[in-house]
């Protein structure tokens, strides 16, 4: 079924143990700053109930009931492209910000499905039974699910079981029972967990045999006994700063999000929600699968964000009367290329998927996905530098909305902060305020974007791992007349235009 937005919001008042700004929160829907994130997340359910978007974001299951399309395990390029289009739409409507209740959780679950199918086929497990059962549960109950991937790690030079202070820097199984398992440890850097009903937990790295207790994938409600959610605000404004209530056009309080330390203190998980338990050989596979799926979300929301950056630069150039200058047009052209390459590369990642030959399951193209993520993250600082350069120094000193509302000083602001004739001063200030948040004031700054969904180094590792080095070498050998290129399928039998009569 598809829940109504209000039904989704009400479901979050479930008795979970939550802390925010040092205080325990009995009901996350009543905490004003957490509620801003929840209200934004409700957009997913608004879209699913809106006739304009329903056929994109939902599908009809075998029972004739509408369910969320994102829970489908992709097998084709078309299904991956549809997933991308859902994320892009959500982020465009949400001012460049997507919802992790239908991103982190979806991709952690899809990764679990890919690896469960591999384990069942290779070593005779039966995890796909649990995966499919949970999929039906997610569809029928319309659950908001997030993913918990990153462990605190402790001493990074040591493997999980070799940690000195304690063994719980990574989530691990501490007991196996007839009806389920008991887990202990913590996960961190989990976005907007207040907006979700349940969490799926997955390894963030490859494990060795001695670390098999840490090779565990499971799902659990966030109100399960033994779980504690410790939320941390992403911005100073979220803690009630001077401008916490400003209502200029971008994010503000209505989009406040949090990052969470999620503690598992001997939490029981029934077997029907366990998708890996001790199969350490496959922990690398699930880390790679999640990273690739979730970077599809990353490059989807960056389509919307790059549009915002480019659009803001174009607007402020016009409002400042600079749009006809050659050096400004050069900078705007670079931003347009930046926005379009993000869009095109994200489509290519879905259009040319990696399909597992044993299971038939599709994941976004490893190389194209990581190139798209790398280019956006690596070039984002340049894009924001250009935006700040075009806007000028006023982006650092723009008045706040409280100033504008004060009638005693508004007349001076309106007079002296005007620019191009015909452009209302308020419109110019709104764009400048947006530039300030995009460049320095937003919760997800350049450092966060560069490391979210994997660091630049992680993208390079994935690109190196997935690149067709034999094709590259064959091309070079062919030009250099070094034997061996003839064996590559791409070049086998091709004519050599350096030979006389090669066309014969």
C-alpha cells in the first residue's frame, strides 16, 4: 500500500530512544528542528499520492495494490533509469535535497539482495527467502527505511577483532539463538534517521575470517530494545543561532537535517530480518554493491544541485548587470557544462548497467557511476568558487531577513543594495542569500559532499577496479605493433590502415 503523508509522519512517534542537542526527545515529530526534516521527507509520500507523479514513483504489485517502485530489484537499464528519475524529481522539487528514507535504505536493501543471491547460488544459503519476505513487508507496510553503513572504526590500522580498547567499534554478532541473533556496536554518519521507521545495517569494508562476527547484514525497527539514536545538527543555525528563523528561499529550518550515532546495545534481530551472518568472504561484495547503488543516488541529487548552482550564478550575473561581459559568459559556460555532464553521466551509469551473469540482477555501471560522482565532488569547489566570484563580496555580508523586516532600516537596504534597474532589491537579496548558503552556509559543504557516498579516493579505487585495462592495453599494443592485441574482442579482425591495400 501507499500511506498518506500524515500517516507516515504519525508512524514516527514509536517510542524510540532519541537524543538531540543533549536532551532526550520523547516524540521526534514534536521536536521543531527534527520535524523540519520529517516534513521534507513527507514529500516522498506527497509524490506517491499525486496523480502527476504516481505512475513514476509507484507500481502495481501482483495483488493489484500500489507499492513504491524503488523496492524493485533492478534487472534492466530501464529500471535503473527510472530509479534515477525518481531521485532527480524528488531533489528538484526539494530544492536540491533528496530523502535518505528512500535512498540510503533502498540502496542498502538492493545491495543485500544482490549479495544474498550470490551467496545462495555459490554456497547454498537461503538468504533470498528473507530478502524477498522483507521486500514484501516494505511494500505492504510502505516502510521508511534508512541504511547504517559506516562504523566508528576505532584504530583504523587494526581490523575489527584486533581493536585494543574494546571489540565494538564495528557492529558484530555477540550471540546466535534459535529465533535470531543479538548484535552490539555502533554506526555513524547516518543522515536524517529521525525520518525513518527502520534501519538496515551492513558492513562498510571487507572482512577476514577472524572478523566473521562483523560480517552481518540485518534490518530492525528503530524503536527496538537496545537501540539509541544520538542526533547531531549539521548547521549552527539548527542549534538556534541568530538566523534560525530566516525565510529566504533556500533551505532554512524547514530543511534542517541531522547526522546520527546509532548505538546497538545487545539488540535482538529475528532470523527473518538477517541477510548475512558470518559469510565474511562476501562482505567486500556488499560494500561495493552498496557504494555503487548509493552513488547513483548521489549523482541523481547532484543533477538538481548543479542546476541550482548554475541557475544562481546566471541570476546574480543578470541582477548585477554583468551578463553580457565575456569573462562572465565564460564562467557561466563552464557551469553549464558542469551541470550537463552530471546529468549525462548519471544517465549513462544506468543505461549501461553491470548485470550479474549468475543472478541477472543489475547495478549501475561501476566505472560511469564513480566517474560521475568523482567529477561532481572534485569540481564542486570550482563551481562554488565561480558562483561566489560572480556574486561578489556581498554574499559574505548580506543582511539577514530580520533586517529586511525592520521598517526603520528596510528603506536604506532597499535603496543602497539595489543593482540593475528593473530588478527589485528584495529579489537580488534573495538570490545573494541563496548564494551565501550554497557557498558557505549550507549543512552539506564541499567537504561533506566530497566524502558523502564515498571519498574521492574511494571513487578512484572503484574506477581502477572496474576499468577495462585489457581494452586500453590492446589499443596501445595495436598502435605500437606489439603482439597480443589481436585477442581482444574489440580489435579482433579489424583492418590495419597502415598496411597497403588494407581495404582489399
